[in-house]
C-alpha cells in the first residue's frame, strides 16, 4: 500500500500545510522512489515544522536528511537516538540495521535486525529476512543465510537462494537455479530479469561469452554487458549507445562509459560534463559512478596516472569504504579492476596484482558488488596467473591457475587464448622451479 500513501499525504498537506508528519511521509516516499530533489523539498518542509513532530519522528527526519546527503554515519547517530525513544518500534530498529549494513558493519546490522524481529508481532517480514540474508552473505556465513530463508515462500526463497549459491562460487547450482527462476513467471514479475544476470555470470566464468552477451542483450541489461566487456578486455561486444532520453546521473554514467569504451570520447565527455551540472544530492547518490566515468575517459586516452588518481582512493582495501550508491552502481570490484589495469600499463605488476586480489576478495561486499565480482571471477584469476608468474610467486600463481582452469572449462574460440596464455605462464614457471635432490 506504499503507492496509496502519496495521494493521501498530499491531500493531508493540502488540508493542513503545517502537517509535519505528512511532509515527512512524502519525503520518505520520494527518497525510496529515487527522486532526491523532491524528497529534500518535502523533508525541508517537515523540518520547518519539526516542533509538531514527536521526538522519534524528529530523529527519523534528521536521519532521512542525512541519508539523502550521503552521510550514513550521521544517519546512524540519528537512528541511535530514535531507538532510544522507541526501543520496541520495528521500523526504528530495522532502519538502523539497514544503515549499519550499508556501512559494511554486517555483524552489528544483524544485531539490529534481531531487535527488529523481536519487535515485530507476527514473525519477520520478507524485507527483514532480506537484510538478515544479505548481511550474513556479507560475512560469508552462507549456512546462516540459508537458515534465514527457510520460511520464505517462493519465488522469494528461490531468488535469495540464488544470491547465496553465487556468493559461494557454486557455479553449477547457480546456473540450475537461475534457469528455473528465469522460466518462473512469478519470479520475473517480482524480480525482473535477476535470474538472467546470474546465468550470465556463470556463462562468463566458463568462457561462454557469446551466450552471456546474448542473454544480457535479450534481457536488455546494458550495464552488466558493459562491465563484462570491460573485464574481458573487449572480447564481449559493447552494447549500442541508445538515444539520450533518461538524463539521471546513473543513465549518464552508463551512456558515457558505453561511449568511452566504443571510442566516442566526445560523447563520453559530454555525459561527464552534464553530470557535473546535476545537483550535489543526485551525484552523491551514485557514489563512485561519476569518478569511474572520468577514469574510463582517462583510460581511453591512456592517461594511466589519472586513472589511478581518480579511483584508487575510492576502492583501497584499507578501511573498506562503504558502497554509498544504489546496489547496481559500480562497486569496488569494477573500480579495482580498472585500477589494476592502469598499474599494469604503468609497469607496476606488484600494484596491479594487489588490486586484482582485492577485486576478488569475497568478504565485505554489498549485493551488487558481489554480482560484479562473479562477472570478473575468471578474468581476474587469469590476469593473476600471469602477474604472479612474472613476479616469481609460484604458490600464488598455482592457486589462481587452479581457480581459473577449474571454472573456465568451455571457452569460446575468441576466449580460448586466455586459457592458452595462462597455461603457458604456469608451465614456464614450473619449468624454472629448482629440482629436488
């Protein structure tokens, strides 16, 4: 009944313009609908009238404003005060847990979700179970994540199980589940083409790039096709740049990256310039995405130091920066791949290997980042076989060769040279190993 709240709230403020709670409802609705300017206007109206709010609602208002500004730490402080006022309120505890999860503090998020569950009168709703599942996946507690979805009805159970099996790099199970869900009309109605995305990650990991690209094209999942084209270094055709209709920051980033990758640097620069004209609130909501576009332009111009300067501070392992963007935005995996490539071009294989290793790290990832890691899985391991062999790190090279060769089992003809190149590197490294006896 969320959609019904919009006309009701507008009618309420029409009858009483000083109805602060109605303005707050409008602000939250517009925030959840991805309309930050409208959300900030409504929240600003509520702020002018905050004396008419309860103490808990005032903290909720301040937290909502902080989240719009990208200040998750500030929002957490407000939610902390809110749960002090209403310790048995489900939404207070749930929203606090959600912010902790977005900050990458998964253990604390689970504690918050536990308190939210205790406050819910009839058993945990799916929205809460989703937070419990994703936080456990962030901690790689996959058995606990499976336990959390036992009571979920289908197709919710199947879709969440898909995330769990993918997080465990269980390619065969991910593919079989994905195929079943892609044929399930109820799953498609509720979750769109999510299953197709997971199937494409498996196809890509096995080197079946033509099939992966065809599935993404049929499902019109342009952004994933773009990421796949990036990590395979052009082996996957870049999607056609569509006419500019949607001018949100997210659409401009995608269009700009498509243009840059296709060699249309003028078009990419136009998109980057348009992004700079957008309100700060809108840019904040997309986190690293604008910086990634600038880095892609620099990459096409072979300005490798500029690529590192634009992205390295945003995706370093130390501190694990929170995602600070919609789940489908470019996460740390993609950014680390681009930085690693830049370091390779700069003749710094040790730095390149470090960023590729970080890109493969399975812990501490948000949901969208984890999917992007799956797309890059085999191609990161392949680069690391070559780099570790070059650096004389035999044990690491063998580890990456095992991971790569065990998954990259059915490559297309265009992708097979990647397998041959990695096999030659590991064979040469083994030949140089000192003989025993």
